[in-house]
């Protein structure tokens, strides 16, 4: 058997930035685990526990299937794109050539068990095998299945330095098949023909062979073990802690499937099962990015309250909610396969809760599936067909959110622990973990904008930045509404030059006792630093812990920051016990003022403070410095 790269017949030329592959470039390992688990659960045999293995191994160049032909394709591609001065593509093939010539080519084997395997390997089209190996943007999945775009097949290729993957299967019809696929770039063959950029290793006419391929010397699939094996050639992440990323992805994305006992995943020497979940959630806490630990509490706690409804007569939906001080105020939206689609926020800006929604009805699953993005991480009403149905899709999602809010309101009325006055709730800061990422979606905030003021006599008062208080959600409303940007503007402090009088202090409210200063001396005084964004987040009410994110609109040295607790008629200095600079480790507290700051325009400053105040509070932030 040999590698064969078909001609494009003078048609389209394909480069290295394949749109399908680029979809997963940002989170390759996370996407790989997500797509693999989803596909295996979709192919699960009735009443069987799906088992998946991620196992690394290596082989020499001599053992690699037809290494010479694949190396020839790499070298030809490098030459082809070097003439076009495409540096990115040339560097890709330089790495590939170096690796394929080595005696230690890394592989990752991914095998599933208790699944149907890849059916239809003898069919020419419209079968799971064909859709995986030769179709583009096609999928035969429907109903409650996870995939619908046919894009997930590219996730393994993104994890390959060769963009090359081998497939092998034993299906429920006792048919075996295997084939290698290399999704590289177009290149000029020796016969003068330019290729389409995809190569096949198998039988003539680019078809699979009717036998399994055995690349991992430690593994042989037994005759009664139906399922699929995927071999990622030139595994990109062999030298990194790839296990942690895959483990975290499984915990975040398939927690419910594992907890129900529907899924067991082996990642090298680590086993993810319902029995090992508590230990793994603690051990990989720093790798988990989607609050799997909190959702585990919702799914297992006796304090969780469950609600059920036949949503719009489309099938059963279950909603579990729990109110606890450390919760992040979001709901995991989980489809019938056990895969979490997204974290739904914008439910409540006050109540510290977490929730899990289990979407079990077939019709509601089918409807929502048609709204999912290719990564299966969000519902987007504009994807519905026909487009005239977009308003109904938005309302469908809006009613789903309203159902969550209604259930949470019922729970809040029943809950008597640590009750919060609903009349002042809108003035309280977020009680969530600080989201320090840049969010392209604008958010709602309270605006307190004064463009400028001018004064000629002391006492000097520097401008006041009020902290933004928003609904604490990093997801655009699913009903199509777009929250307002949480942007805070300060007062531009303008001073008139004065030939005498009092020289103010460095940012206080007291009158200066100076004997007359020149304009140059006044220029060195601290002045207000405006902000494009301020966010105050309550980390722990009982211990008075808050985080502050301050994005300056201008640069300044010798920066300081004052915090104030806001009351109805006036402000009070926030009693600061401790301060930690998450992005400025040299900061300190002097006389209840945060010092040692340097403001750089548009560079966020993140600070954690501990106050001698053990309750919710609304906080004002004032920043000063010597402007450049």
C-alpha cells in the first residue's frame, strides 16, 4: 500500500490554513477530547458503558506506513509553497520533514469500545465512514446526536505535526476497515499535476482496506470489541502536559455522562469514572476552566432542588439549582448525550447559585441542535433555517432563560440562609471569580460619566471613578439582545495655573499648606487617572475578599488607588487589611491607600484586596498618578 495524492484537475489550490482545521487551532487538545467523546457517545451501543482510551506511543521512520511517499509529499509541498514565499507553510513542512526522518515519531492512539464502530466502510457515500474520511461539511447525524456539521473530524488533524491520521474499525456488522488520511496542502507532483491537498493510504481508488491496521505494538482489538481506533501521527503535544488538558476537557464537558456511568475515559495512566471524579476534580482544579467542580456539587448535593417541565410540549427538561455563597451564578446546559453545550449566565446578578439543566426530550434536543455553532459550545438563533424562523428561535431561548429565572426565584423564596435584600441587589458587586479575559461582547453596566470640570482654588478634589456593577455574565443573551458595554469614564481633572496660594497634597481632600508653587511643581502633583473599565468582584463575602480590575484610559507613573464604600449620602474609606497585586506584585498599602502602581493605557491592573468589612458592599475606585 502507498500514499496517493489525487490531482485537482487544474481546479482549487488548498493551503495549510484549512477552515475546518482553523476552527480548532485555539484549543486543540480540548477540542480533540470534546469531539472524540461526543462521537463515541453518539455511537454508543444500547445499555452499554462507552469506554475511550487515549494512549501515547512512538515508532521509527522504518515502521511508519510508506514513510518515503509521505516524506516526498512534504518535501514537494515545501518547495511548492516556498516559491510562493509562504513562510508559515514552509516552516510547517520543515518541522514535519525533521520529525518523519527521526527514529522516534510520536503517536496518540484513541480507541473507543462498546460503540457501533464506523459503519458503511464499503459504501461510496452517505455513510459514517464516508462522511468521516471523504466528505466535507457533511454529517448524517440527527435527533439527539451531538455532531451536525461534519467539522469535528478536523480536530485530530490539528493535533498532528503531519496533519495525518489513520482510522481503523470493527463495526457491529463484523466488517473491518482501515485507511490513512493526510490533509496537508496542494503541491506539484512529478508528473506535473497539482494535487487537491489530501492524500490517502489504503486500497486502490482511494478506498479503505478491509482489515484493521495495527500501529500500536501494545494494542490489538479483540474480535468481540466493536469500536474505532484513531491514530494521530506526529502527535504535536508529546512533549507537554497534554494529559491535563484532555482530563480537564472531559471533566468540564462530560461530567454528567461520567457521573451517570455512561462514560469511562482512560488517559494514559489516569482513569476518569464516576468513582474517581471527586479525586480528579480536586487534583486538576487548576486545569478546569468551566466550573466542573461546582456542577459536581449541584449534581450530587442533597441540598440541590430539582424542577421538571415538559418544555413547550417538546420533551422533558430537568433543572437542578443550589444556593451557596461560593457559587458562580451560572447554569450548565447539558444535552441528552451528556455533553455540556455551554455555561448559561445572565440569570441573576445577586443570588450566589449554580445550576445544571438536563435537556432530555428528543424534540427539544433536536431543535437546539440546529442552533449550535460548529464547536458545539453555544446556541445561536441566526443559524436556524429558514431565516424567517429566527424570531421564534430567539423566543425559544429567551423562554428557556426565563424558566431558569422563575425556578431560581422560587428557590430563593424558599431559601432562608444568608438572605439578601432584593431591593438593594442591583447595587451589589458580582460574586463570581474574576473573569480577566477580554470579552468581545459588550456588557451592561451603570454609567456615571462626567466629562470634565474646572476649578481654580483649593481644596483640590481628584476625580472619582465609580466601579462598574453589571449582571456578571460573559455570554451574549441568547434571545438576541446585546447587553450594553460596561464602560466607566472618570472626570478629566483640569487645573488652572495659579501664582500662589495653597499647593494641594497628592490626591487628598484637604487644603494644601503650600507657600505658592510654580506650574512645573504642580505638574508633578498626582492627578486623576480615567478608566475605560472598572470591575469589582466579590470573591468571598465572609472574609471580605474582593478583586478589582482597572483598565486605565491613560498612562501614569507613581500610581495610587483609593477605595471607598458607597453609602446613600456619602462615601467612606474602605478599611484595607491586605492587598495582592495579581499583575503588579510590588504594590503595598500605606495609610489605607494602595501604592506602587504604574498605569499603562489599556493594560488592565488586577488587584485582590481584603477588607475589614464582612458583608456585601458597593465600592468606588479612585486612581491617581503622574501622567506622562
